[in-house]
């Protein structure tokens, strides 16, 4: 079992798919990482050598990419900044409504029903 950044990577998945379970790594970024480390795309996590595992762990923990806790703190601080400057998007975040111009008359019923106040001043 390989544990990187507090996340267990599934053994039976290919490396580039397993990397997407880490918050902040999507499909394209996982392909960039595997290309940078010269890891074959058909390799499964269980078939990785110790050198590949250590290189992967060193790259992800080096701080070159914003991942997991750092990325979550960054997005939360951006939302709190929008709320503190009293912007339209900040008000939408407070109300729990879509903030990127989506239609709310007929869509987004769930967000209108729930309307939780996650972000308070």
C-alpha cells in the first residue's frame, strides 16, 4: 500500500488514475506528473518500484504543486476574501447559491432548498 500526502493509493488502478484521488490532481496534471517521472502509463500502483515511489513522493511533497490542505486553505481564504469585501460572489456564497451566473429559477433546486450558511462573517 502506497501512502502519499495522507492518501492511500489503490493498488489495482493505473498510476495516473490513482493519482487523481489526491485533492488537487486531476487527469491532465496526473499525466504531466507521470511524464515528468518517466512512469509508464500502463503500470499499476502495485507494480511501481521503490525508486518510482520515492521520486513520486518527493515530487508531490516538495511544494511544487498546491495539493490537499494547502489548496483547501487557499480556496477557503479566497472565498472569505470575497465575503469580507462584500462582493456579489461573496453574498452568493453566504446564501449557498450558485455564484457563477447559473440560472436559479428552474435549476439549482438543491442549493435553494438547503441554503446552508457555511461561510459566516
